[in-house]
C-alpha cells in the first residue's frame, strides 16, 4: 500500500471463522508460558498496547479493554443497585476486579482463576490494566476451578460475573457455558442477586453460540437480557447476558443512571454512562430474532465449542 510501512514481522493469527482471521502485529513478547492449562503470551502490540493471549485467542489489551470490562461489570452492578459481595469467575488480568471495586458499596470481592501462572504474569506485566487492584484488601484471589468454588462456597453473592475465556474444545472453560454451570451459579446467588456473563461474539457469522447461551440461561433464570458492544481487537461486536429473578428495565433513564454511578462509584469510567447503557440494551432485530428462534440448550453432555485456536510462532517454554 503506498505510503504505508509494516511495523513487525511477528504476527499472532486469531482464527475468527474457518475462512477469516485477525492478525495482531506484535512488537515484543513480555512473557510466555505453557502452563498446566493453556499457552499464554503477554505481548506488546504496535497500536493497542499490551495484550494477553491464551491458546492463541486474544483476551484483552490495554488499548481497548475498557470497551469490554465496563459493559461486563457495570450493568449488573447497576441492576442490583448496592452490591456488597461480588464473585468473579475468571478475570485473570484483574481488570474486571478493578471495575467491581470502583463500587463504594462492595465490601468483599473474590476473583477465581484456575491458572495461577497467568494471574501472576498479568500482575507483573499488565499493571496498566489491573491498576494494582490486587492490593485492595477487599479482594481475595482464589486459584481454583470455578465449578469447585460454586460447589463449596458457603456465601451467597449479590453479583456473580462470569469472565471466562472462550469455550474452545480443549481449553479449561468449555464446561462453564452450560445449563449445569448456570444452575450452580444461581444456587449461590442472593435472592435479589444478578448473574452476568461474557457471551461470545454477535456478528452474523458467529451469532449462534450467543443465541444458544441466552436460550440456555432462560431455562435457569426468570429474567434474561442480552446486550452487546463493540471491541475493535475482537474483530466483532461482543455479547453479554444478564440473569436474575427480578425484572430487567431495558429502558433505564440515562440521567438516573448517571446520578447512581456518581453516587455509588469512584468514577473514572471511560465508556459507560446512562446513555451508553440505554443504547446497549436496545438489541438489533437480527440478534433478537436469533435468540427467539433458537431451541438448543447447552449442557455438559452437549457443551458449546468455540471455533479453533489462534497461531503464533513457537516459543521455548
């Protein structure tokens, strides 16, 4: 291309569909591990800053992570109103915990991640993302399987946030996108509590898994609401889903939301306010139709299988 210059020869190719990929240009590898559970890179990129990559799949980066983490966390917190206890399943970068602990009402948060090596590498290399939230005395980091924690916790939680890596077939998280998982989460949710999950891409070519996840949640929770936003480095609009026993207001008053955020949080949000939330809850008709038409339920016997892994040059462990 005239007037352009390629800035790197190191590329991580993330397969989006069998025919499409997103190539992320890497300028430096900050950390590499083959852990018990997955292959991990923490890298620097030319445009979007530092990034975490697991099994070749882009997780988040400092350049646009706020476009994912703010919509993941704050709609559920706002729906509850004054959450005091929050359980985060996944979230190794610490950015989800960072957003949770903006809330002045939160007295205790637990972040559960199965892979200690990933958490420690993020703690060391992604300070811009977690902003030292691991030092907050309200946060407990638990290295364990999310299903085991849901089976053994003695506490009920006001908000449960499912911030898990995509359910690739041989990865550590595919069981955590099933009816059985949602039932376990509901079992430790307070009666007025809210469950929220990252629920995959909602681009037309990839929408089926999101629709099935929402349909599966509807077999467990009285009220379920899908919503979405756009994250550039995911190369697709991204979906989320709320589940709760209470009705979900899909047309909140923006001014009231802004006042609630000002009163209950420490501020600093870059993407989400009352107007943004109102917009996210107004789903395009093709997504609404896909959810309404879907009949398949994900179970442990028939779990979702996200497409493929990404590829990167081999590194020595």
